[in-house]
């Protein structure tokens, strides 16, 4: 039988949990693998292209850092991290304008999870988080509060419960989310019932 401490979630799972809890069930109970939607694939390609740029590597700039903490039950890959002595700055890459006022708390919770990983594994203090729009080359500083860190802890506890007790969560109140969801085939078979 699987033990709670053996379950590792990704930082992205935190955002997905707040999008729809069922996604956790599909990923970790059914272990379902799905193809990314066309929109997601396009975004992933642009993202990989940008990260592979040679000029992104610098003395204090590290890309694609993979971190894992058994204690947190969390792992993740962070796009870019700038390190200055004991301080770190996370640089998250996005394709398209991200206005800080419009950023969902779920996305902020994902960034908070990355900050928690850096602090736990690398022993650095995350001083700031910046979202870089790689299409328009604009930057926005994002403020992560204690509230977002608590969102991470709450999500991890609930996600463990879903997996250990094989709980099939209710769909989100906003069924509009189902239209762009890569797991919709599991919920609906086709789109006619959405
Ligand atoms: S299709 Fe809807 S209910 Fe099903 S996993 Fe996706 S968002 Fe959740």
C-alpha cells in the first residue's frame, strides 16, 4: 500500500488542483496519460525554444533547475533562477501578456511552490518572482504572500487524501473550464455533454 510520504506532486499539480481536483485523481489514481491539446503543444514548443537560447545562461542565471523535496512531497522544474549570494529570483516564462492583477491565485500558488522548493532544497531566500512574457518581452513582478504558501500546503494535504483514499472529486462549478481541459474525454467521452 502506498504511504503518504511516498507521494510526490509537481508544482504544476498545485495549479491543476485549483483548476479542477479531478485532474489529480486522473493523474495519480488512474495514472492516466493524455496528449496535450493543440494550444498547450504550441505553448510548450515556444517555451522549449526560448529556454534553449544560449544567451540565457549567465554567471548568476540558471535555467531548467530540477528540484525535489521528500519532506515537502514536491518536485518541479523551474524555468530560470537568478542567484545573488543567498537570495534567489524566480523568472517564470509565459507566452502572452500576464498582468499581475489578473494572475490567478492558482498560478501564484504554483510559483509559491517553486519558491518553497528553492528555499527548502537550495537554502536560499526567494526575494522576488518575475513573469517574463516571451512573446512581447515584457516583465511583471509578482507578489507571493503567505496566503499562496498556505494554498500550497492545503493543496498537498488534499491531493494526498485524494490519492490515498481514491476519492473522485466533483467537477468545478465553472464547467467552462472543461472545454479546454485535456482530461475532458475521461469526464464526458465527447464534448456533447459539456
Ligand atoms: S473535463 Fe472538467 S471536470 Fe473533467 S477534469 Fe477537466 S475540468 Fe475537471
